[in-house]
């Protein structure tokens, strides 16, 4: 996410590898990385993120409190320790600083809010507001199934863009209750109720092919045409602009 000269990266899955190469080409030397949680699919790209090896680069990593006096950096150290990876975290060249998220914070003109989600081991969603535009990144969340779902909708209220996980069909979900993920229907219903303008579905189930997702998308679009919600399936390399009115 680019806001003026500021660059914000949301999670460090495999997509961060290509991003790192592009940032190096562009000479970007400063960024903020927000981590939703430490499951492999959100962290495993980090050792392959080339800016973290560059002594000219500064990276601020933001994450929720870990509790019990555990260091914020611990999951990164573990990720890169022997025998999993040849370069230990403390050998990285970049200046990397960790910051604990406690509710609201400001990064220059960007206002960031965070909220815990319902996921095994926890997950944190982020709401970023910049010059009147709102982006919400909400991943790895299974609806609570009660009044707590209202707080999730409040959190995403009025978003210009909601990047939201939707891993399962309603039928698949019956076998995956408690796994901490949403259905396509959950994601769309929340977005419509919260007055979201654009919904980018991601965290696709590895068993779903492009063709399958395209069929799901056209079905969702045709059934929600009157809601005013724009729905799309996020894909690698996809760029969206939230231009001012
Ligand atoms: Zn997870
Ligand atoms: Zn995940």
C-alpha cells in the first residue's frame, strides 16, 4: 500500500518475494510491515525479502502484543534458525525495528487501527485511513456467530477497499468449522452490511482453481448486483488505486 512516499506492506507471505525485488529496483529504502499473525502462509516469504538484507534499508515491523514477556521478534528468529534457513535473522543487513500495536497509531498522515479476529492462535486486522480513504485488511477470521460479529462490521465500516479472506464455499465450511476461516457468503454479507465499496477476496484455498474462483465471482456478482458492492478476486500482481473523489 502506497500513501504518498510511504510504503506499507501487509503480511509476509510468498508474494513478498516478488515485491522485494520490485522495491529494490525502485530504490525504496524505508517501509512499514504489518503482521496479522505468524502462521506460515503469512510469514514464510520474509527470509526471501531482499530489502531485509540491504544495509541501506529501514523496516518497521508492527504486530500485536505477544504476551507473557515474549519478544516481538521471536517468531522471525525461529523462522530463520537452523536447520530451516542458512541465514539467521540477526545477520540481516537492514535496520529492522519492532513495534507493538496497541489500538490506534499514526504513521505520518496515516491513521492505523487494529482489532483481534477469531482464529486459532489469534489474528489481527488492520484499518488504515489516509486523506479520507479507508483500506481494511482482514484475514484469517471465522465469524464469531453472535453479537461480536457486529464489532467486526464496525471495524470495516465504510471502507473504500476491504481486502478480506474468503477461503471456503458454504458446503466446504461444514467440514472446516473451527479452522478459523470465512466463507465467500460471510465475506460478502459483512461487506454489504458494513457499507464497504470494494471487496477484494483473497487467501484463496489452494484446492480452488482460477476457473472455479471465476465462477464463484460471477455468481456473487450477479446475486449482489443491487447492493452497490464491487466484488473482485485478488490475484498476484493486482494493483488497485483509491484515488480521491
Ligand atoms: Zn492463520
Ligand atoms: Zn492464513
